[in-house]
């Protein structure tokens, strides 16, 4: 097995994005006579190296060579057929040189791979002889130059692709083959063409290592994955999947025609593709370095925990138990007594606007007086956006409301805690600081990568530890009186912290097998409660039934403000908005009436959660907190 296939087997690999559309962006000219993109390998190698370096800096682990149309037939109309070998050889060499330069500059030694890009002809070739005549020189040159894999991309004729694969199999020392087609849907309700299952079965039969789609819209890529997920070669692992979509077409979003495929969308898409078992992920037309950067960030969030401390720490004291945790506040006391608990989520402010800050503080005071909730939980850079840190906001609330000093907090305040921004040392320091400042309930989440606007300096995600690891380190170490290295936290007889420990789960995750494995890890590692992502119907909660006796679940309820909000949420991985919900919103045009519908739906969900005997409720309200008290009264019957 080659180094490339071994690497692909061990982890998903990220490729670069578009070459052609990015060259158009950089040069302002399409590929045309006297400006043929493939010829740049010889005429402007520094420009092609610039493209490769940009993608490497964005996090790409594989580079596609600038040889997409560098076969004899495609080069001939430009008078370049005689340079076929030179163009292809230079394509591999420029990519290798870019990797070497990047690794020298960054001091990095990780493996990067060169994928030799091979595209179709303008009209499909229908005989083996025609395929050999067109592609022989290109293929023999790319193989001799040492490409790590041959990337057959953007084919729309399955017969031509099969003929080309057969010819490659006849060549000596050919590297692994990656076969990609542009499988697209027709009008609404029409099947994908060509048939995805037929395609993957044929690729497996031909001995192809990796197959999938490219240069199709992300939604067509999703449809392809849905179609092939149960195909025998995919289930058995005989064929690995590759997806490299383009930026898609325009869609009506609100009252405008726009594309929703911005860099953040691409990042979330990459994480979703990885969750669904895709091993080679990248982009095609209009997917440029910013898109690959976000793909890298989101994929990195799926690799958390790989560097987690593996040392087994032992303490002479048992971890803090229910009796100690019950003293942490109203929420913890009711949780440990088996009473129904309510937590309401709030976003800390983003800036210094005194009006915004005071409105949030006033709402928290109103919620406390209402006695409708037991806790407020504060997000930690929700969606990767820089907000006031939860701990600092809790200090601000206490100071303004006079809580904590004498009578304690009227609501137990729970900071979300991500592993995005802190290394292992920082995680320990912040937790010990929280405990010293009487913040004794923490909700651990892995967190989203930083989402920074172009005006920000780039922010690097750390992700030393994920949520299961943070739960384990807090329960087995800090709550047992020792730090992460086993050193006692203090010289007193009982230096233990007594954190109540929370975590999250997605009941409609796209990869439920992975989600349930992680849920078991969280339970085994010592979590006290689980908050779910919003579930807009009751059926998805069935996957949690077998865990109900092991840990309390607070079921997530999100207050939708209208039809557009519901449509946006429907595109978030792990959130499913049923058609019945969308239809209720679309039945009325007035924004005020739609907001009322959203509040009614939330109250209905709360009533069902109470009837079904779940441990509690996790309310994700709107940014303005509008209607929250009314929703809780209607749902809880108070």
C-alpha cells in the first residue's frame, strides 16, 4: 500500500480547491490562446507555486497539479501538443517545489501529497484506442514524475472513465487512482445522473481505490452520499469516498438570489462529509483558499483529543460526589434530587455597548424573579465569534445584581467551556480559577473553529482536548483533588474541586454512530448531565432512551423567530427542521405572526418534554430574549 493510501486510511485528508477559477481571480483572464492555464507550468511557474502555497497555508494536505487539460487532444488547438510531456512534468515539479518551500518556511514535516489532475476531453472518447492516443503521453509523464495518485476528475461519461481506468491499469508502476464524476440532479424529483450506485460498483470492480464526485453543488454531493451509503463497496470499505464540490449555484435566500456557500458553509460541510465517512475532501470551482482554511479548521475540530494526556492519575480521595455538588446552586440541587430543571441559554455581549449589556443583565434579573428557570448558561464564543468570555460575564452579572456576596446567586450560572482557545495548561488554569471564584458548574463542549471576518488577524484553533477529555480530566483529577499531572491541588486535607459537569449531544447528528460513542465516553468519564441540541420533533429523542437511566438529559428547545430563521437552521449540521414546522411558518406572511408561531411551537415542545418525564429543559431563546418568559409559562403551566 502506498504512503498516500496509508495516510488516507488513518485519517481524512484535505485537498486544495480550484485551480482554474483561482487563476482567473489572480489574472483576470480566462484560459485562452496565449494564456493557457496549463502552460503556466512552463511560462509562469512562480504563479502556480503561489497558488499551491496559498492552499498549503490554508491547511491543504494534498495538491492537485495544474494539468487538468494537459492531454494531447486538449492542448492541440492551442498549438501546445508538442509540449504535453513538459507541461505535465513541470506540473508535478512545481507542486513538489511548493511543498518543500512551505515546509522549510514553516518548519513542518507532515506528509503532503501530489495528486495528478487529469480531466476529460471536450467530447467523450468511445474507443480504447482513442483513449490511449489522447492520454498516453500525459499519463506516462505524470507517473514518471512521481505523482502520489492519479486524479481523474470532472468526468461526465462513465464509459470514457472506464476506458481510461482500463488503460491506466495497463501502464507499469501506476499509482492509486481517484475517480470523480460530476453527478448532478436534474429538475426537482429527478434521479441523479449517472446512477451513483452503478458508478461506485463499477469503480470497485475495476480496482479503483477512491471514487466520488467533484464539480457538483454541495447539495448534489449530499444526494450522492445518501444514494451510495448502503452500496456494498462502501459498507465493506473496499472503496473509499472522495467529495470535492464546487460553490454551487444561486439560490433564493430571503428576498435575494445568493449563494450560501461561503467559507463557513464550506467548513461545516467538510466536517459533515468527514462525519459521513468521506476520506478525501476538497473543493472545486470557486472554492478558494478561504474556503479551504475553514474546511481545515472544522476538520481539525474533529481531531481533538488525539493529543490528550494519557497518563493515569491516582488520588487518595474519591471524586466529589452528589452531596458536594448539590451545594453548587439551585440547578445542581434539583438535578441531584431528581427534580425537573430548566436552564436558559444566553449569549454574552460582543462589544462594549452599555445598552446591550444592561438589557442582558435586566433579562437575567427578570428570569430570576420569575422563578421559571434554575440556571442561565452562557455560550463560549458561540459559532466561533469572539464574545465576552462566560466567566467574565458572570462576574459582571454578579456585581451589577449584587449576587454572590451574601445570598448567593438567584440562578445557578453555567459557563460553556470549549477546547478551541486553550491548550491543556490553559484548560486547567481556567477551571481552577472558576472554582476559586465560585463558578462550580461547567458545560463542556468541543466548540466551533474561529470564524473571523477579513478585518481580524487570523485566529488559530488549539483543540488540545475535546469535551470527553475535559470531562475526564475534571472528574478524575480536579474533582479528586489533583491537577492533570497528579500533583495535589493544595496542602489542606481536602483540596478537591466540586464541579457539576455538563456536556452536549446531537440527537440528529449525521453520524449517529460516532455521536453515541462519544456520549458513552462522556457518561463513562463522569458527566453529571447532558444538554441536547434542539429537537423539533419527538422521534429523534428515541436514540437517547437507553441512556436515560445513566445520566439526566435536558432536552434542547430552540425558539424560532420566523420562516427565514427556520430555513437557516435547517442547513446547520445536526439540526433537522421537519416539513410540518416549515409549513406552519409559511402559512402566515406577517413577521409578528411568524414569531408567535415560533413561540407556540416552543411551548408545545416544552409540554411534551415534561409529559415524557425527561430530566429537564434547555431553552435556546432568541438574541433579544423576546417572549422567553411567556414561552416558559405556557410550556410549564405556571
